[in-house]
């Protein structure tokens, strides 16, 4: 089994998070080493003296892997492995490993594989594309194609195939999104740092307000660990006054999230970009909650979703102190802040009420009188509206229905009264 020593030179809390990431990968951490540096060593990332210190610490502790808190270049990994005498990996490799283990759906697996290949491709050492032996010309004759070039070509071909697969899946998502847009169903997405409690909150909200057909659907996997959720799920829930909305649970973010991973998961995270409202879930009990909010905002701006209407949901208030909550209220720049506990069920009704308040309201409640020979209009309203009352009068079918603007315009001639 692998036993690790973790090494960082950024901040102590980032190193602490690296320990959690390692534990999420089932790697016990024996020791940690920290070296604050203003300038990164191009050869070893940390100072040479520190490298020797880690090498002797590794022998004492009998560790067989050293994990660095930042992304290392191919040459740095090689130099460090030679000096330390053990396997060296960086934070990016660790995050990719967790993603690879947890990916369940076909889409998530493709996205993780794509990110891993892109990461690996930049670390293949060799003659480079300029002196590729398949290209011919001066300096390339002789032994023929080397394994390195075969690897590089193989990786490029696989990346191309995976991108094509993702394009097909993206198309399916677009069709589903189009259908929801047609039916003008408001979209709400839960975003936030990993392990902030998004999946638990989503399960709790679905328990309260799930649509009848959705009651039997299985819950999203929830656990107290980093990156428990990798597959985006969308469920329909019913609000008291606004009817049907969709609630999407997304992948959690983390500081120094590998860029290749954000790129690969772009198609999945597009759900966030097309949402009408974001619920930014924060673990209020964490000592680093403010830094986590900042990290999530960075990823959101990378996705182009930073200006959206957002509610800040302070989760896990049952475990947070009053000082922590006061600090978050003061220092975060959000207008709408609500404190909840998904596990204890605290304030969830109030959260649904706030979501209802913040969603763009475009539904019109009206009374209709439809002549009996216009049965198609009755079924049209049943399909596209929320029927409150229906009765059969002498002059036709009486209906009280909540509809969107488009449906209202199509059936306006049968409206007898608009209810404010």
C-alpha cells in the first residue's frame, strides 16, 4: 500500500486540504513538510536542502510516495524522483485520480480520461514535434519511429475520439435543455466548493418538494468526503406558487482545480451557465469558508457564469459558531444570504421561498371559458399550464390555469379574467 509525505510551499490550509485529498484517495499521510518560498526553483520546485531533508524523512517514515501541493513540470518530477528515490506526484495527478475513481456515468468517465490524457501529453519527453521521425528530413533518418512518438500519436488520436464522443453527449444535453426552455421551466443550479453539502441539500429539497413522478427516483450519493458527486443530475421540484422548476446538482470545485479538468467538464458545467438562478452552497463551519467562496467564484468566472442572480446558502449552521456566521455575513458581497442545515432540515422551507422570490416571474394566472367544440384548447392548457380548477358550465368548459406568456398569447381569446 502507498504511504505518503505531503510537501507544500503555498499556504498551510492548502497543504491541509492536500492531506484530505490524499485521504480521499485512501493514501495515509505520515508526515508533511512546508517551505515558504517567494520564487519557485525551476529544477526541484523547492530548495535543494529541503529535497535532501524530505529524502531522509521518507527513509525514516518508510513512505513510498511524495505528493506536492502544486503542479510540477515533467523535468521537476524526474529530478525529484532521482533525488528522493521514490514516486513523486503533484496535486493535479491526485485530483485526477480521485475523479477517475469516482466517475460513474459514461460522460464523467470520458471527461476524466480526456483531462488525464491532456495532462500526460504535455509531460512526454523526447525529440519534440520538430524532429518527429515520421516527418522525414535532416536529423530524422535512422532507427525509425520511437516508442515516445507512437505514444504521442496514440494520445492525440484518443483525445480526438473522446472529443467527438463528448460532442454527441453535449448534443443530447442541448436537446434536453431546449425542451425545458420550450416548456419555460425555470432552472436552478447548486454550485459550491467540494464537500459543502450540495448533494445532501439537493436530496433534502427533493424530499420536501419533489414532483409526484420523481418521488421514487433514487437519491444522489452523499458522503462527508471530497468529490463525492461527479455526475450532474437534474430533478424537477414543485414550488408553492411558481409551479415546476428544475434543480441541478453540480460537481464541487476546489482550489487549484486543474485547468484541463475545467475544460473537460465544460459540457457538464454548461448547466450552470444556462441557469436562471444559482445557489452558492458554502460550508459555514469551515475555517476557510471565505477562501472557498473565492475559489468557486474563480471557476464560475472561467465558465462565464459570474454575473448571474445568486443566493449564498450558508450550510452546516448546526456545526458553525456564531462568530463564523457573522464573519461570513460581513465579508461576503452577496445581497441574498440564508442559513440552512441540509442534514437537520433547518430553514429549507425558507430557502424554497427565497428561490421562488428570486426566480424571474413570468407566469400569468387567468380564468378561461372554452366552448365545447374547442376541446383541443382544453388539452393544450392541460399540457402547458398548471390547472387549479375545471368545471363544465352551460356555455363551455371553465378553467383557472397558470400559464406562461407564450401560452397566454395563444389562448387569449378565451380569457375571461386575469387574476392578479
